[in-house]
C-alpha cells in the first residue's frame, strides 16, 4: 500500500519536473564559444541534466564543458530592452538550473526583461580542472559580450545588460561586476572586442567574502539580498555595503529576518518565511526604479501567486 506521504512526495516531484521541463522547452541554448571554450580543450564528456526527483527538487546540471546561455525573451509588446545574465548556484559543484535560473528568467520576462540563464564551468566538481576566477568568470564575461553582439537580434539595448547570481553564482556575478574590461580591441574575435562590464548587478545570498573584493569606481549599480539567518551571505553583505557606499556605488540592500539559504524561486516552496515568495518583487521594484523593467507588468510568473 502506498502511503499518503509517498503519494504527496511523488506529486510534488512530478509537478516540479513538469514545470522545469515546460520552461526549458523551446528556449534556445547558445554556446558561448562556437568552436569550444578556451580551457576546455579535449573535454568531451557529456553534460548531465538531471530532472527533479526524490533526492533533489530542482533541475540539476553538472559536467559543463561547453558553457552556454539559454535565452528567455519577453513578448515584444512588453520588452524594455533590458537583459539579465542569470548565474545559478550550487557550490561550484552543480547548477540549480530552474529555481535559480529558468524560473527567475520567467519572472523577469513578466516585467519585460530578457533573461539569459548561464551554464558556467564548475571549479569544485569532483575531478574538475577549472578555476572560479579564470573559467567561471570568463564564462560570465563572455555571456555579457555575446548578448551585446546579438542585441539587435534579441531586441536588447547593449547599454542595458546586467548580471545576477545566487550563492556560488553570486560569486560569479560579483567577480563579473568588479573585474571587467572595455573590450579587447586587438582580438580576432569580434565578440571579445565588446565590453564585459555589466550595466547593473544583483547578488542574491552570494557565497563571497567582502574582503576579497576591490571596488572599482565604475562598478555598476548594485542590488543585494539575503536572509539574516544565512550567516555567510549576511556577513558578506554587511561588509560589502560600506565598501560600495564609500566608492559612491548606488546600492540597494535587503536583509530578511529569516529564510535561510537557497530559496530561489520555487513554485512548490515549503519555506514559511516571506522571503521565499516575495524577494523577487523587491528585485522587480529595483529594476523598475532603474527604468529597466516595465512599470505596468505584473511579473507574476508562470504559476499562481502565493
């Protein structure tokens, strides 16, 4: 006899699977380098995309050797021309590709912003030879350049391209927002001649240490959010905010009283904290304040509001 608990668990897993696959279906995935990523030469193992199951409730991606962006474009009639690279978390061992990726892109589409979910190389995956500050950062920089190179095709303003990241992806976003260049003018690759500087950035419970960063005077406007009982990120943001303030970087910070780590956007969340279902509204308000998001769009996402 199947227990009620088992049936409920199975229903949740099936619901998550269908939501994940429905969002990913039909969205174009574009390799960052057409002929393979520098530093991934000879790595031919296939990427593993593991749907939500009884062991984890998210779309789990591992084995990234051909980094890419998956494009989620808003309807033309509501598009603002702004775009956001989205770097999912996973401790640099895997990517939580839906709750910190595709669901976030769907929300952004609802407020007129194009979302590009980044598959970056994983430095802490068993046996990995990749490095965060070399390969993962290069992937984020390349994603920003690539979007600018195809801005007309995707109806994006090349001066309105931002980046956001969650947990380990927050580290990638923080690196991209503090270590950028105006483009490599002598490069044979026209994409690399474009700027890698994001126009705005959002760090969501980032896995960083504030003391590891030097704030450039032209760092983009910044949004930061976490829960107070998420000790590492809340300590990091408490240290980073004064640094940004001292450098004159326009910054918005939200610290919820509770909520822990890794809440992302999850239509089946059991997290009782308001952060789990409202944090993205704070992001949307900030983007509207910057003029990046549609003031009239609801941003409800492809699921019923909680």
